C-alpha cells in the first residue's frame, strides 16, 4: 500500500484506552467540577428516539444564545456556524487552501499542537514566531506567500494573552495583504482580556474567530464549538464540511447547559485566587495563566516523581517530560478545578515534596 509519504513520519501520542473516570483529571484542561445532579437529571430527559435516530438539523436555539452572548444580532454582515469542536474547525480551515501551490501559514510558537499536525497532513509549511517575540508579527515581511495566520489568544500551553494593540496591527496587515487571520479564543472566557470580536469593526472579511464549549462551559465530551466570521466566509467555510458533522444530542445538551456558564467561570475565579495564595504561602514556584490551568516548576527528576506519585493517588497532571505537551520549561501543568479539588491536589502534592 502506498500511503501519503508525509503521513508516515507523523507521530501522535495518546492514551485513549486509559480509563480516566476514576481520577481527578487535572491533565487536559477539562472541566472537573461536577454538574449539579438536578441538571444531569434534566439532561437525561432530553434523550429521546428522535435525537438518537434523526440526522442533526435544528440548531436555532443554540445559535440564538451565541448571537446574544456575542451581540451579533446588531451586526449585519456577521454569521456563526456550529462545529464539532474548535479542533475540527481548524482542520476545515486548512482544507480551504488546498489549491495553493506553495501552502504556507504563519503561527505563534509554541501553540496548540494540532496546528502542526494538520500542517503536516495537508503539507503546509509553518513559519513560526516565538511567543516571546510577538512584535515580529508586525513585520510585513513575515507575511509573504502566507495563506492564513493562526493565533491562539490566550495561547496554549503558556496561557498568555496577546495584547490588543498587537492584534490590531496583525489584522491591519492581513487586510492589506488579503490574508485570513484565524483567532482561536477557546480560553478567552477565563481571561481578564475581552474578546477581540468587538474590535474588528469593518474588517470581519479578514478574520475567523474560533470558540469552544469544551472550555467556557466544560463540555469537552460533547465536541461542540463555533466559528464567527463574515457571511461570505462562513458560507465558504461550510462548503468543506460533511452534512451532519455535529451531533444532534450534543447541540441540545449544550443549549440546555449554556446558562450555567457564569456560575462555572466564577468557581474557576475563586480557585485561581486560592491557588495563588497557597503557592505564595508555601513558596512554590508557579505561573498562573489567563486560561483554566497553571504551572508549577520543579527540576526534571522531581517532576517525574511527582507525576507518578500523584497518579498512584488517583490524580492526573500534565508534564512536558511525560507526554505530548509542548515544552514550556521544567513544569507540570495543572487544570483548575473547584477550591476543594485544589485543596485536595495540594494536600497530596505537599506529601510528595
């Protein structure tokens, strides 16, 4: 068999056969705060024959909530499309430019790992600018022969924001050079910085904004996200998609749980405050991010010891030395849970130290 040569050398790490349900899952930036039982009971009543048997079609209720949250009902040329998560939306975007001879994108580095995976799959060259050198994005020479620019704000794995003035300069260059800017805002609801959406004004034709219910509501298991763009670009974006790529049941559950977003984000805010206070009090070297995770820094050998001992105690964390996390110095990355969950984590961590 002759597979595409570029696929042979792509290595993908994964532990998809590992049952994580019995662990405190602080390793994947997922929601770990339980939903209220009354909400889960109501969700169970949503399931019926129609939602299981019919191809997904009716999305209007969820779209209305997205429009209201982002105040899009006041903007004539804006449109939204629901996607099976932000990661698949990124894949669809790569498919938009397959006719180009010299496929090339400009991206922040390090960033969300699937960007590089899709670049390899679709044979794109990636011009990378390190996160510490963001001003390089304002140099027009870096945009030669670029099909699109990918920026995550806040970025992953660092959790750092990109300043609004730099985003303006980048978008202006994209408008001048007729390049599409992909702004991945899946973590924006955790950030002190507001969405760039209100800053776009008449430049919507040169930008697509990605969001995900995996983060802001904590519905990673449903695989639901959405893309905001101009009506023309959303129409072109939708042309690459299978007809029924988003689960009907996922859409209905996301619509039902959407109203709990504020309460969840408030819980994360309280946990963030507790984590900072605990780290300072106990002289732990840490970095709190603008996303739903933080970093703790130790030497390499201690990281391995911490990782395995926490796992033995049914706590999962992420380490750049033990998995696919992009290297971000010598740290472990911990997802923010409830205040009680963070207390439990630190109680076990301090025993290991």
